[in-house]
């Protein structure tokens, strides 16, 4: 998103909104990874480590699963089309 914002600044009226969305995703991903490391470090069996790793992997991909579930959303259709300069 930051690359799109950088190459097409005229399409955005307020640049703080896409920047804050990117910041939220970065903070959420970092928090999830730190929590995953903590959970894996405190488990004493391999089965629990695998279980928590898979659970956190699904949690970090939940936004992608939601985005794929949107059928006829205009933003999704715009992202699938190639950009024309």
C-alpha cells in the first residue's frame, strides 16, 4: 500500500489514513510474532509447539481470508486489474 501511495499521491486526499492502516498492520504483525515466540518458548512439548504455531499462523492470515471472502467489492476489483501509467 505504501508503494501505491508513493506512486499515486494524487489519488489520496488524506495521506494519513493509508499510513495509519500500514502502521496498524505492522504493529499487529509484530505483536503476533512476539506472542508466538513467547508461546513457543514457554511450551515444553513438541505437540503444543506445533499446535500454537498453526493457531498463530491462522490468526495472522485472518485478514487475507476475510479479503478473499469479499466477492464484488470495488476495491478488490481495482486491485486485480493491472495499473496503467
